[in-house]
C-alpha cells in the first residue's frame, strides 16, 4: 500500500518528539509500507537532502538502541522529502497539491505538528484548495465561524469561485454564523463527519440561513476517504 504522509511543522520539536522516531522504528521493524513517502512541511528554506541531514542529526541524540545505522538511515531517508510552505499562503497549498499529484498514493495523511492556533488556518487552506470552482461560479456567500473552545472567529466568503478567509470579528452581513468547536470543524472539512447531519446536531449552533450553510459546504470538494488530518 502506498501512502503520502504530510508532516506540517516538519522541522519543529513537536514533529521530532511525537512522530519521527516512531516512524523510523516502524520502518526498522517492517511495519511501515515500503511504497510510502514522508514530506516535511515548514517555513525553513531547505532542500530534500538538507531536510534528511537535519533528521539524521537529531537521531544522534537518541539512545543507541534506537539510533539508526548508516545503512538503515540511508534506506529510511529515501522516504523523506521536504516542501517549504507559508501555511497562510493559498499558493503554497496549490504547490503541495501539485507535488502530491506527481506521485499519487492509496492513502494521504496530513499530520499537524504545529501550534494549535494554526490548526484552523491549515484546515481552511486545505478546504480552499478543494473549492469546486465550476459550481461556485457566480455564487456570493459569506459565513462566520466562531470557535467556542479557542475563542477565535473567522469570516469565510466565496468570490469569483475562490474561497477566502480572514481572522476577525463576525461579519454582520454574513448569510449565516456557525458556532462550534475546532475538532467538529476539522471533521466537517475532512469529510469524516457529514455536513448535513452535523449542522442538525447539538454539537454546534447556527444563526441565519441553514440553507445557505448547506449551499456553502456543498461547494467544497471533500477529501477522499483515504485522506485524514491528524493532530497531536
């Protein structure tokens, strides 16, 4: 089985402590599919080889029994790649999509090893990259998102078949306001929870037009079932 693991925050301490050593151990013991790719994503200006060297240097500080030999790391490094991204820049998500298209996989997993405050931005940008342009042509919709758990709010709007967003107070002219928690929003954006069922549940509150809410989310191309977003 082939897979693409996109590791947002791939140069950070969280990625190192939470996942990279475990990925190597899975590789060492043969439980990581050989036809896979791990792509680190961060703001650092690195090449693929420089990213591999960075990961290799961090293994120098682990206990000897868990440290890869030169031969082991050479094989493991063949799975590693790197992409410089500004997580707030839509164009960079288009570059990521292009890189994934170069090597399609059976499973794609997005792992967010970033500060919690970036989770919403990343999910919004992934959703924006999947906006269904032909269906959205000529549509003008505005949606307020209010996250009750992290006390942040955003405005999303569709203009010229493109999904835009800004962090800030709700727009009084929005078609609807959706108040929910960040985990519920992530499930909606990744397709792991049905939008229609979620909008009718007790997990969120809606003011304004529920019909416009359904129209808004119907214009977002959901990720395939083999796609997942993972947070620590």
